[in-house]
C-alpha cells in the first residue's frame, strides 16, 4: 500500500512531529518520509482532507463481537469493519461468546479468523471456565496462545477467593486481570440507575453502591496480592474517588470508562429508549463530571467503546425485557470528543485511546516516525456530523446516537499495509 498524506497535523506525544503539520509518505505500508511539501513523483494516491489530523491508530479495550455463537448480532468480520469505520486499528475482543474463549482453541479461533485484517483483533481469555465464576480457566495456555488479558466481561467475579487466586496466579506470566465491578445481589433486577429518574419511571434501579462495593473489594484484593488489576466500565463518582485514593497509595490499579457514559446521563431514559438501557446504567450529571475529572487527573486511564450489538427482538420490546447494551465503535471517539473537547486537550483524549490501553495490555505501541510500519488514524476533531442508520456497518443498529449531532469525524485508517478511507 502506497499513499501520500498531505498537510496533516500529527497528534502523537511519542513522536518528534507531535503538533506539527506535515506530509507523510507511506510506501509498502512503511512510513518512508515525513516532512513539508513532499513531492509525489510516482503519482501514488494522495490523501488530502480539510482539517486533517493523524494519530497513531486507536485501540479499543472492550469490543463484543458475538462470534462464535451469536453471529446474527455481529461477527468478527462485521465487527472489525465497524472498528475501522470508527477509526480503530486494534480491538480487544471479549471472551463471553458461545462457546466462550476459555481455552487455547477459543483464542486461536479469533486469531486465525481475523488474520490479515486492517484491524488487529486481540483476544481476551475468560478468567473463569466458561465465564461461570466457579473455577479459574486455563489462563496460562490461553496466554501462550495469544490472549492479552483475562476477564469474564460483564459477569463480575462474585467469589473473592476466585479473584484472589487469579490475581496471584497471573503474576507468574505477567497476565492482566480485568474485572467489571458489580455486586449482583444489589443490582439484580435493576433496569436503570437508582435515583430520581428510576423513581419517576417506576423502574427498579441499580444503585451506585453495587459498583462501589466491588471497586473497594477489588482494590483490597489487589493490595493483598500485590498484583495489578484493571477495573472496567467505571461509572460513578465514588468509584473514581476510591480508585484515585488507591493510586495515590501506590497500588497498581488502572481503569476505563465507556465513551457513551461521558455523553449521556440517566435523563436520556425518560422516554423509555431501549437503546439507552446499558450496564452499568447511564448515571447522573454529577457522576459524569466526576468521570471527566478522573480522566483529566489520570485516575481513569482509558476510554472504551463497550460496543455491544443486540438484535431487534432483544431491543424492540418492553423495556423490562430489553437486553442491555449499545453499539458504539463507529461513534466512540465522537461521543467522547463531544463531551470532552472543552475539558481535555486533544492530546489527552487521543492518549486515552492509543498509548494508554496498549501500555496497560503490554502490547507494542506504534509511533509516527520514519521507518516504522504505518499504524494510523486519520480524523478531524472539529467536524460536526450525525450518524445515519444506513451508514452503520455493524449487523446491529442498537444505538441512541442516530441523527444526534456529534463532533469529531473519522476519515480513515492505515494498518497492516492496508488503507481504508471513508
């Protein structure tokens, strides 16, 4: 793949060209030259957009692709198309499929089926066997096969003894344990955030306490085991405070937040929009403010999409019976950018989507420099746009962001000697 990217502002804090507007010449997938007013004697494809910015390729730590088992919702191919469309050149795929990625074979299935794609699909293995929360899965075998982390996705590890053993065992091969903090006894049967809106709508709420109790438990276990742990889907003010204090005390805690939790609050559910039914639930404006502050001060390390496809039957039904989740790969950056662009710098937002997740997962961090393989995202952070249903490349359409004005448009991605321009 050969291309000449013209007049692009570089956003890469690891590059000496960070903040500069330059041309980037890519030959056979390698960045061969970076500079001003580069010539194009070979007449290769030129890429020139108004307000073009280029960063290292974005990486999403939380993508649900439903493959194998529920390919009618999403499969690996359609999921990776959505990822590329959303500006991602890498995603971590969740393991709670059918069958689950609980063994070497499950990990190899994902790697082999996605080989050669413009988007790198890196599998997470299940923490417990079949994500049942009863016994540790074959973590070392999965690690050897290519699993980059271990999690039961949205099934919080209820048994403290199980999480304790996983934290201790994973240290022998520097494996990363990821937990979704949610006390199921407290949140069981809940539909939305417990508060004013749940009372107004007459719906059972999921209390912030359900998350915060487990955040506190996970922090104590990480301290006891002297282990690192990643807490996913953080959504409440108190959770941010607990993680901030743990980091201040020197514990190896990292955390992520879903981009739609930065944009939407519980009032989005006042019209019973099933597409806003997610877990953790959309919280209050006060919680959103705390999440933003947590991103700003480094308490929260990563912004994720939490892309969760659902079919029509599971969403277009009575609210109580509707499944949780929304698709978000195509809108993840725009959702975060629309919420954060006056509160965080563009560099800070991009870092939360590029180098931060890769460093946590201990995978190679690309850099924009001559001689490096081109792993790039092309975008304009100021362009206003709205997602149209016909533009959705995911098999699922469950998103409340259709026709909503967003800020931050993706133009394309470069990776693995391939180019995709929207």
